[in-house]
């Protein structure tokens, strides 16, 4: 487990684009000072920074570059460039303290202990807009979107959320999200460093980075248990109690939500975290958060803003999707409340918005209604969000309700899909998932396209993205180092894979009686010594034997 630094992954990231990590709380004469006012300042340009001055490999981690290349991005564009440091310095010289920046939106978030001179800031020639996004107002106690109730009796099967989306066969085929990096954006991960269902995640060092973008600090294992509950759905494992949707994936735990208040500043925190996830190489952003009404009613969104192009966070989420990231968000728990509708960023046209159903596949009474204001189908899909097993205390598993918990069902299963179809990026999955959902031919504003079939999603994406071999099957790469992939002309249905050494001794055997897709991976082969091996694939009565070579280092 890695904490303290926002970039513990050992990759070279260009220093001007690493997110500015500046403390939210300063000290004066040893006393902590709270910054009560936050201002989002938008810039007219990026100064002397030009795309031609940078390369992707200079700006991003290797894993991020690989994802971008798959998405067809071969060179940086304007959105990849850092905010111009000279502009930041000029504003800081006026007495404002920089909290974070957004290269995508070309903005900076500044904070003060006193009201800023908005008019004077707006007159700066490089400033296009100044907006106060947090003031010292009191919290609206009647609205707490992070609260969730727990139940201890009358449970449906603990793995029902996975089986409902036909995910059992996906995991039984060996797809658990391995090799996929998932960024979780939430309010805190209280006890996630101790709860039993995450023991395997911690022991294999599957948490690759943590960072608190609210306070600009490394520790996230505090503040709130909402993110802990979400993470237990994604990666938890307790036989008979918790079945994670992507227990083999790696995770970034990023705190962006301040449970003590509700202001648009949290959109800036979210975007800073999303950009960090982008630069680090995240494949998926999963966020069980959303925005509509704030503690200051003058800052509220309107339903007409839920058009995918207005809300600040929605525009940024769509940019994340354009970089090849799959962005999965809760539709919200607003139905029956005064708002009733989906919340940002689930209105984004490139965001996979998830509603909630109960164990009988009926829409949950709280699940936010669509469509988006511009009449697009929203939510996109639905998954179980009623009586979902979660763990937030060290040794206690309970059930809870909310689109907060249907969201990680879908995002985790999508990590399994990405493992099964490495060629796929986020927009490939969104383009295909609608068609494998049970209401595809009659979508509506509650279920969207319905409950997806994740096994069918894998099959469909492999048919579209995986090149069919000329022969019945082919193995690659050969020579190999850590993994082998066997691609079949037709889905094999069942597979027995065995690796023998040159003396004929069986070293590895893996058996899948009901295998989906037509691309099969043998991972974790790094322990094999250099030499010649024989890979035998049995598919019913058919048998294929390949000579494969592992070279020396």
C-alpha cells in the first residue's frame, strides 16, 4: 500500500504537469488557518506553452501513453498542456493561495481567508472569468447525499449483483480486472486500510496511489466511509459475504468530496483527481458522486444545465473519456426529492451513467430519472443498487442501497471486460454496452438501456476488435516473457491449457469449462526460467500444441 505521494508509481512524468500539491490549510505563527473562499479562475490561453514543445512520453506515464495510443492520440493537444505558470505566479502575488489547476479546463483554483477582488482579477488581460465556488456559508443540513443506511437481515444472495449482469461466467473465465487501473473518486476511505474484505488487495499492493485533493495531503483513510463501501464492492473478497466485481484490478484511491459542505469547489477537486488519474494511466474512473444543488442556492445547477455541455464537471468528464478513459458515474438518488433528475457528471454524453434496480430487476424508488435535458437516454444502464453487500467496519459486512453502489458493480465488471479485450478503450465499451442491455429496443428514462450482459459485451467487443487468425488458433507473443495469448478463430466454449517443460513435466494447468470469448490469456509466467516450453490447448476433442520460447533477460 502506498500513501503520502500522489505519484508513487515508478514512472517518469513531466514535472510541470504533475498536479500541484499545495496544502489546503496553511499556518500562521503555528496556528492552522482555514481558507474560507475559493475562486475558480479561467484563463484566455496557455501563454507560451505550445503542443509542439511537448511529447506524450514527456507529459504522461507509460501506461497513459499506451492508453492514448489505443485511443488514436499520438501527440499532445492544447488540453494536455499545463496551465501557464507565469499567470499563476501573477495571481499568487496578489495574495491568493493556489490550491490546484486544471489543464483540461485551463483554470486554477485559488483560496483566501477573505473575499477576493473579483473585479480586479477579471481585469487581468489573461483572465477570462472569475467565479467564487465556495464561501463561508453553513452546510444545508437537509441534504446529505453521502449518507447511506445499512441492513443486516433479509439478504438476497451475496453475489447477486454480479450474477444479475451475467458476470459470474466472466469471472469464472479468469477475468477479474487484472492489469486494469481503476481510479476511485470519493469522499474518503475510512477503515479501508483495515477491513477484512480488502486484505488481499492490500497484501498484493493493489493500491497504487492515494491522494486527498480536498486537503492536498496523502492520507485518505479518514473523513468518510462512503468510498470504503464503494471499494469493497469493487475489490472486496470474503467467501460467502463479499464478491468484488474486479478483485484483480489495481486502484488509485483519490479523495475529492468534502462531506462537511456542498459547493462547486468539489468539481475542481474532482477534475484535479481525474487529471491525475489520466496522467498516471488509469483505464477507468469510477465516481459515486454527483452535483446539482449546493449549500448556497445561488450556485445551484438547473435541470437545463444537465445537457452534457454546461456543468463544469460534465465537460471535464467528457474530456477524460476523449483520452480513452472509461468514466462511470452514479445517476444519483434524487427521484422523489425536489431535484428528481440525474446529476452531473452523469449527464455527460461520453459518461456511462448507472441507475439502480432491486433484486427483482425493478427500478429502485430512489434512482434518478432521465433523460438529459437535451433528451438523450440517461441513465445509460442499470445494476443492482438495493441490498448490496458492503463493508466499512473492520469485520462487519452489511447491505446498503444507492446508485453509489450500482455504479461500482458496472465499473468493476467493465475492468474485467478490459482485461478480456485489451484492445478496448472507454468509448468502445460505451458504444457496445447499450446493445447488450435488456431494454435496448425500448430504452426509457428510468432504466436507460437496461441491465447489461457483461459476457455478451466481451464476446461482441472481441468480434469487433480482436483480429481473427487464419488458422483455428494462434499463440503470441513467441518468444514470450510474462504472458501468452491464444486467439481462436471461433469461441472455444471450453479450454484446458497446459504448459510443459522440455522434459515433458507439467508445470501449469488451467481449466475453464464454460469459457467466453475467443481470446485466452495465460498470465503470471514470469517465474518460468528461460528455455523451451510446450503449450497444449485442449478444446473438446481438439488439441493444439505450440512450441514457445522464453528468452533470457
